[in-house]
C-alpha cells in the first residue's frame, strides 16, 4: 500500500519558504545592552531573483525571548508588492526609532547566535508577568518559523558555531563606554535578570551576580540611577586598584518599587573608556510604599493643548511633524498616542540616569478633538510646540493653553475615553 504524506503548500506556515531563498543580509540595531535586539533579515529568491523575503524580529533577553516576529514576501509585479514593502519598512523604522541605537550589518552566524540566545526565553515554561493564549500562539509560530530558518541555513553549512555569545554581544554594543554608561547598563541588565549582559560588562562570575540581592525581587526595570564618584579611602577596593562609585537606584518590579544603595568599583581610571565592573557591594534594599514611590519617580509635566479642526483629525500623518516623523501611532482609550524619540541612547551616559530621558515627549490626538503635547523637560516641550506650529498642520490648530503640572495627568488623559484636558485640572494648575 502506498504511504500517504501531507505536503504543505506555500501559504501554510508549515511550509519552509527559506529553502526557496538564499540568505542575503542581516541588519541589526545595536541595543543588546538595553536587553533587546532587532533584526531585519533579507532573503533572495532562487528562482525570481528580483523577489525578496524579509524577516523583522524583536528579541528580548530578559523575559519574553521574542517580542515581535513578522515575515514579508515582496515580489515585484505582484498586486501587494508596494503594500508589503511599505508595511515592512514601517515596522523596521519603528524599531529603529524606538531603540535609538546604531545600525550595523552582521553575519548569518552572528544572527543565528543572537536568535539562539533568545529562544530559550520564548519557551512555555518561563515565568512571565503577563501572558495569554494569543501570546502563546504567537511564540509557537515564531519558534516554528525560526526553526525552519535555522534548518535552511544549517543545510547550507551556516551555523552559529563561528560566533560566540560574547562575540554577538560585542557586535551589538557601543564601541566605547564611559564609566557612567558602564554602571547604568550594568545595573540595568542586573536588575532585569539579564545576567549574560551584566557578566559581559564585568569580570564577576555569573553566580556572584545572581547573589548580589538586587535581583531577589525578580525582573525589574531601572527607573533612575544617581551616581556619585567616591574615593579609595572612603570605599577601599579589594584589588587595591579599582575606582569606587556610590549609587542610589530606584527599580520597578512586578508589584512594587524598590530603592537600593550600593557601591560599584570599576577597573582603570575614572576617565577610562570601556571599564569593567570589578566588584559590587549592596548597602540596603527597601521596598517603597506608594507614597515613597511617587516621590521617587514624580516629575513635572509640561503640557501644551491645541484645538484641532476636523480636517486635521481626519488626515493627520505624523511624518509631517519632525520629531514624530518615525512615530507609530498607538491606540489608547482616548485616541492615538505618538512618541517622539531622541534617536540615541545618550541619556545612559549620565550620573543622573532617568529611564524616560530617551524621549523628547508625547503627542495625543484625543477623541474630543484636541492635540495634547507633553514633555518632562521645558526645552523639549518648546521644541515640540514649534514643530507642530510650523508644520503644514498650522492652519488647522488653535492654541488653547500651556501648563506645568506637578502631578501626573497625561497618562490619565490617555486612559479616560472622551475626556478633555481642562476636565482633569483644577484652576491654578497652569
């Protein structure tokens, strides 16, 4: 009796499209020290040499493994060629804007290593703060497709053996780090339980890093870090040579904020480039009350409110407002939210690191017909104001008011469907 075999067609996710294409290139965003990486992989059709297949993926090295993964087959002459290209470029440009890091071309071996280092975190036995059936289905799909990709490359003799995890991290990290950058990136990775990256920035072994106490509360986000240079007399190093820095950090865990004090010692001199963390000693770790947390993270909000005409609401395109040019609109209960990213991670090179300092500000088009700009920096709100006022949308807006609010209201405005700004502030808040 003849054996029956199921053959998957090209529209099936179980068809290995990668066998029909040759690997051409991989473009990467150098954000590994932020705990992530984004890759744009290009494949060339073996039969229609003008046709391309693209993979756009966002890899996460602390909790989810794969945050986003999409494929685009772009064949010149097909009905959806232009649409697919535009969608693919839009997604990639969004990652470039959000991550704010340099771009580089990497080898197939380096690409495979980055993916293989992230895949274990995409398994179903990983504890996550938030998960649902849709996310599980997505991860299963991404693991399946990336497995096909690995098989296709492996059959051509291309593996990750030529690139170690350290080599891959080297490729996707800044060429030079200051003392402040090293400390901030190190603490960022350590509290995020990304011990491989923390180890990369230090000469401390993984077991030591896991037992500093800073990761006992689980995966956390570094909200702020204040660094002060110390001296060897006040904080003598065990090796007799390293330079001490005293740090105060605020982190956000799954349910609480935490405040910690610690001393970090760096190799070389205080002005050395690419120093390594040689030691860390934690003084205290305190779980903050809601009030204490608010005092730690609260920052003034500078807000400008514009009234918009219907013509603008119906046809707004962020690409015509400079700072928002690469912003992808996010649906919120009260309209559409746009984020203006700075396009670099210079905020990490600071003795007063703040997580949100990587953005200029935000723009919200509300259901009620207002355009609300918000920034935590007075200089940035002025720049955002000018960008909108001098854009082609100038004839369709009227300024309603400018405000400084010491308690956060912008997030509330985003969440309150149909609300207008004036409904959320008391007289005298401006």
